[in-house]
């Protein structure tokens, strides 16, 4: 079986992976499409420490091949979008409707793959850069077969994270103002969710002016070229006097986190979505917090995957949520390194591997 394996030094496209059969609460899925997220690249460059060897990929969709005896919500032949969240469903946080905070889903490593008789780890509970995977039943969400799998793949990470950050975590309201720093796959979903929520001013900020057109397509009312202005903070405040109600940081740089805080108006919220190095520290003026500003973390869009994936699929069906437009380029898995180069060069909103 073919897949992308990180051996601790480099990512390799291999063809000798094996995957075990599903257990009673598990599902075997044939992957149809998988999106390349910067978190996958972050494993390769060391930003996200992860034990090798590991099969990469955590944003995917496919077709159910078989299910364990206790799985009843999906069946062979169903199309599913996949969630990284293997929540237990019974702990205090799950019972409070906060499955992203499920303690049992943090740091639990599994090795459903073998290569040459040796165990190979899964990444983020999935590993969709391979032909077949085994996941917990709760991670597979049935979707209409009318959604192209290349588009459906993006729901499981980029859409859940970006849209969920707006609707679930920040709870943007009609008439609010929003700044979005970084207009990659996550940022574009923040933008379209802000539009969906009724924000009247959505300012996209990016160092690549070529991204303005797609940012506006997804709902940005204004665009700030961060390289062309002396201060992106001042540029945003000129567009929204007094500062914005919500600033979403989608880059993962500490200087940009500070910019997000400084862009806020009174009572504003800065939501941190970008993945910075694990030891990174950010600073801000403590006095600004007395203007009722707040800094909010957000894991996986504060999502409830079985509910949110289904509703985002419904929103796509009505035309209210863009998925097809997120897929900038498709690749074969053998072209993995080319896809990484395109992503790092900012050439794609999302590159998707099609199987």
C-alpha cells in the first residue's frame, strides 16, 4: 500500500505499508482525497515534534470499506469526511459539548500501520496520505455522495478549524468587524465564515498581494498587503477606526500574534489559529487588556465534528459555503514534494491529493 512516510529525517513516498483490520468500534476507509495542510509540513520541519516513523496527512475523505461490529452510523459504501478528533464521548468535557477538550484524545498515539514488520504511527489520529486507514467510528462522518471527495476532504481540518473559530469560538455576530491575518486555507475559511455570520467589514491581511483576488472571492471587503505598508496594524485601523471586533491570527508567528492583539478595538477578541513552534512566546501590553480585550486559543475550531461536518456539508449544498473553490491544485501522491513546494511558495489555497 502506498503512502507518505516521515522517517525522522525526510518524507518518503513508499509502497510497502500495511494497515490492520478495524476493531469493534472502528472503520476502515479507502481514501479518495487528502488535503495538504501546513501542520503536515510542520512535522517534517520540526515545528510540530512527532515520533517517527509516521504516515502523514490529517485532512481527508473517502469511502467506507468495512466497519466494526459496534459501528452503526456508517456502513460500507458510505462517503465520509474524516475528523482528527477521536473523542471518547463519555468524559466531563465531551458531556459538556466540548469534544475538542477531551482529555483522552490528547497525546494518544496509535500504530495501525506496519512496514517491514515494524509498527508505524498514525498522525493526528488519521494519516490520510495513504490508500486505506483505520479510524475510530466517531471520526467518520457520513456526507452526501454529491460532494466531490476532493472538496469534502477539506471539511475535516481547514473548514472545521476556520469556520468553527468564527461560529463556535468567537461567535461573530451580524454587524461585527473582522481582521484575518493570513489568507491560506484556514484564513479563507475564517473569511467565508465571517461573511456567513454577517460581519460588515472583513479585512484580509497577507504579505502576498496575489492572494487579494481569492480573499475577496471568499468575502473579504478589504485587503492589506502587509509588505507594502509600514504597519499592517495602522492600515487595518484606518479601514476600521477604533479597531476591529475580532482578529484571527492564521500564520503562527509571534509578531503576527501581537499585531492581531493591537488591531483590536475595545472589547475585541484575538483568536489564535496559526501553529507557532511549541516553545514560542508572544508579548502584549497588559494595559490594553483593561479595555476588555481578550486573547483566545482555539483548538480545531471548537468543533463538534459529527454535528459540524454535517451542517457544513448542508451549507455547501445550499451554496452558502465554498468548498470547490478552496481546491487550487490536485496532485498524485507521487508528486508529494512538488505539492509541498507549491504550498510553501504560497501558490495554492489548498493542494489536494486525489487517489
